[in-house]
């Protein structure tokens, strides 16, 4: 296999105007926290980006108090039409500062610039535009007559899509008339802090959105705070469980968007060239740090060898390296901890008898990297077929009949997403009907749209984000 040589095509960092250190964004302004600070680094070379405040329990209390004041005095009294104007303004400012946001996201998170530029940031703008449109139409959303906001929403988000998850959380909350305290993940706070500047530019009333940076302890303080009315969490199933316990017996509303182990099912009549691209996009998009990733490939036995050969050929052409290079397909793993987890589960896969193949690519000296990897001869009982790896690792299993495909696909504690590849529309519908997954893609994968609800079954969590359904989580007495 020969490789095409590409000249470096790095995106310029000159659009970024970063501060050396960032405080907490509370009541419309940045202020020093009363807790420690920590560094955010680039996972591509471990270089220091900025110093970040770690919000203490007292800081969280200040932020919640600011959100409560803003709720009582301004936001809950404002007309939906006026709330919508702010959301439209935020959406337009995100578009204006799109390049800067994309560079910041790729720098802090490690994802390829072509993804942050073409997927993450455009979707962030789309989410704000979409929910801006709902702000003055809540009465007509079919969610009951005169639905009311809840109050202060506490939102905790992960590091895999830092700005997009922020948009998924903030846009519906504000459209429905709530105020927000949000906590970004500790490895990726940067884009949220630039977003805080956008809120200032948009002249959003102080306290309507507060951003408290920090790690798990900050998140836990936010969850426990007695003056919070609603908690929205995206992250690991373990932390989701802890949050559900902490909230039990209170009247806080809770939505959880947790992990997944999605089946991507390829039938022998599938358009194979498209399916190969879909499989690659399903598991290698964003280094596989995707809760709805198609991490279990279920391929019909008769085409198994052909599919695996084609996949290896395709993966050998992917370019791994500098996230800011426009030609990069596979960026850095977000953190050393995540890299350790991916390595550990992959080693278990080999020890359990699955066959490992990794794409031949040059791994940079610094930073956190993992070559795109495929496991074949995977049994349904293997850890790599059951646990969420959350990295660029695909487990390949086979099936003979549609019934067996459905049974294997559903044989998981999760139920977030699935994919079906087939030429037959009737088969796609019949199979989709029997899959226990919140989102099912047909002849495509990892497609997102603000109008489409997203969420899971079983250990993947509860509640829906996106679409009209996404408003439900932020309204009192509403039902779909
Ligand atoms: P995590 O669940 O620890 O982190 C997610 C967010 O929760 C972060 O903002 C974190 O600071 C916060 N957090 C941590 N402990 C908390 C607590 N006790 N109370 C409140 N907030 C808390 O996830 P982590 O450790 O970064 O990743 C572990 C695994 O979780 C990954 O390997 C992956 O399998 C899964 N994961 C799933 C995500 C999804 O999109 N569903 C996103 C991130 C991770
Ligand atoms: Mg970082």
C-alpha cells in the first residue's frame, strides 16, 4: 500500500485571541473563582493552552443565585418573542465567529478541524436557530396549553462535542424560558469560555447563562444544589447513575444521555461502497468519541470477508495527525485517561481471542493517539462487544438471518442508536421496527439535525434532546 503524500495544510491559529487565564462566567461577567485552577492542554502535543478556574461549592452557589435572580427578574417575565431574538442573535454570532470556534475546539479537544468546521460549529448555529424559532410558539408545540418554564437548569456536559453539547443543552432551556448554570468538561472548557464572550456580545441579560468550569466535584455540587429545578447530564453511565441517586426523592427533573454500543447492521444486498463509508463514519468520526458510534459492526456472513478487506483498504488511506491540519481524518484522543481506557479494552479484546488489525499510520511522538483498529472474530460475550470503548475501535460480528441480526443488535445493556444497510426498503422498516434504539439510521450513520429528537433506551439514559420533544425536558406539566 503506498500513501499519498500531502503537504501540511494547517488552519491558522491567528483567529484565536485567547486569554492566559479564564475565570468563571457568572452574572454576565468573568470573575475569579474561590477554588483552585487547572490547565487545559492540547491533546495533540500536550502543550498548555490556558489556565482555568475550578469552581468551588461556594462559586456554584453564587452561579445558581445569579441564575435564580435572572429567572425571577428578567427571563421568566420576558415574552417568548424577545427570548427568541436573543437566541437568533447568539446563532448569528456563532456563525460570525465560526472559524475561531472551530480552531479553539480542535485545539482543546483534538478533533480534526474539518469536523469542527463542517460539523460541530454549523450544528451549534443550527441548534440555536431552531430553538429560537420555538421560543414564541410554545403554546403551539402540542405539549399542552400554556406550558411553563421550570426555573434554573443545571447542565453537565462531556468533552467529545464540547460546544455542540453546550448548544444542545442551552438552546432548548432558554427557548422554554429557563435560566442556566452549565459545567463544561474539565479537558475541554475553552469553546464554552469563548461562547461566554458571545453571550456578552449578544447582550444576553446577566445571569441567564452562567458557566462554571471544573471537574467532577464541581458537577456534583451543582447536582446537589437545592435551588436547581432541572438537571440535564450527558456523560458516562456510572456518573449518570450517581446523579439519578442524588436526585431521587427531590422534585428536580432529570434527563440523562449516557453511553452506547450501537449495532451497525450490513445486509448482503447493501450498496457496499456506501456502506464502507458509513461504517468508517460510524466509528472513526471524532476518533470514535461518540456516544451513538456504530461500534459493533454486524455483517451478514456471506459478505464478511469482502467487507473486512474493503474496510482495511479504506482505513489505510486515513490520515492521522495534527487536528488543525485540513487534511487530517483522525485527530488526537482527548486525554491520557481516555487513551488508557481504549488501550486496556483493546488488550482485553486480544486476550479474549479476537483478532486485532490496526491501520498502518505514523503515531506522533507527543500527545495521545490511537490508530484506527478493527477486531474480527469477536464473540457476543467479549468485553469489546459489550463495553463502550469510546475510541477508534470497531468490533466485527457476523449474522446469517435478519432475525439473528436483530437479536444480536439488541443484545446490549444500551440502546442509543443503530444503523441498517440494505437495498430493500421493506427490510429496513421491518428491522428498524424491532430494534431497541432511540435513533436508527438507514443507509447512513451519525447524521444530526436539530429537528430530530435524540436519546436512548435502557442504560443509554432517558429523555430526548432535539426537536419538539427536546422542549419537554424544560417545561412544567408538558406532555408529548
Ligand atoms: P464522565 O461522566 O466522568 O464526565 C462527563 C461530565 O460529568 C464531565 O463534565 C465531568 O466533569 C462530569 N462529572 C464527573 N463526575 C461527576 C459527578 N460525580 N457529578 C456530576 N458531574 C460529574 O465521563 P469521563 O470520565 O470523561 O468518560 C468516561 C466514559 O464515559 C467514556 O469512556 C465514555 O465511555 C463515557 N462517556 C460518554 C459520553 C456520552 O456522550 N454519552 C461522553 C463522555 C464520556
Ligand atoms: Mg484540552
